[in-house]
C-alpha cells in the first residue's frame, strides 16, 4: 500500500529526526518506492523534503558519497562532478544546491545544512580515522538512518572503528590518484585502510557486534511502504564497539585468519 508524505514525515519523526539534529542517511530505497505520487524523482524528493523539514535550519543531513571503484584507476576525481556509487538518495543529495562534499576520491561524505562545512571541509587524506567526517559525526552524536536495509549491512562506522583500534588484518595503503584541485589536474596521495589479501577474510557483517548492541541499546524501526527504516546513535554504537574490539580484536570476522602476514 502506498504511503503518503505525512506518513513518511511522521515515521522519520518517530525515528528521532528532529530540529537541529545531525543525521547520516544510508541504505536502499528499492522497497520504499510505493509512494502516493509514483516515480523515482518524486520518492527521492519526498524523503529529502521530509528530512529537511524536520531538521530545520539548524539541522544537517549527511550521506556517504564514495566512489570506491576509482581505486587503482587513472580516472580523474572531480569533487563537484564525480558521481556517488552509494545509492540514488546519496547522489540526489550530493547534487543539491549548497551541499558540501569532503575531498577524498574513494570515500567521501556530502552534507547539507548548518554544520555541513564543519563535517566535510578540511578533512584528512584518510578514508577513516581522526579528522574524517565519520570521526566528526561520532563526536557530534549524529543519528544514523538506514533506509530499507538493516544497519548491520550499511554500518560503515565499523571500518572507522577497525582503524581506530588497529586491527592486525588491515594496513594503511597509499594511492596516488589524479584529482582536480583549484581547476587543475594534479596527482595527490590518499589513504585507505585495506586488508591483507593473504588473510582470506570472512566477514561477519557485524552480526556479533549488533547482537551485543541490541542487548544494551535500542535500534528504532518504522515500517514505510514495503520496507523499513532504522535509526540508532553513532556515538552509542562507537562506544560499545570499541569495547568489543578491545575484548576481541577479531570480532568483525567470522573466524581468526589462518594466515597472518602481519606477523612477519
């Protein structure tokens, strides 16, 4: 059954979206396309408008706008023009007037609203870690919204925590990549926290971490159309996950790697 704009807005309100809040939105709108006014443009516009009306002039909407497939290519990254491959809502928001995108060719964020600059400007060359948008979002107690997908699937925060906690199966790799800077094409270094291929990592998809999180904190859920939207606190998740990685540095994996190149 199709949902209305007012139903959508109420769902976001129930999930904790409110005046002056900072909200990080990810996920997949595929199961939420049955809107009262048919069409992808109409659905995207409705979700964007509902969020921005609730956030008000003091709020900020943030989306991941990474383009990971640029890694190991010579395709020039253009901050204003290179599209996001993080979903249609991500790209829709990136193209909005006044949106600010962080400068990283492979893993950027885009924000629109009062604190957009504070979140996305003057960032490090690393995808995760201190002085990245994710680091700032945690410090600002942002609300994470996952549209259509359970947050354990969309929760990229875990990779930030892996870097902060220094997991042994990952290392920092430098990529020299062409970007447009001040109107000129230049080659610059950027960094990603990648895993050792020899480890043959089997990902847990945050199952163990979220099981523990749900025993101590709340993930709110609202039914919208044929799908669901979830919300939770980035700061709460970070605080708990850091403790879990301290107890078990391999908690993000299904099993400890049999091959450990980081020992040599």
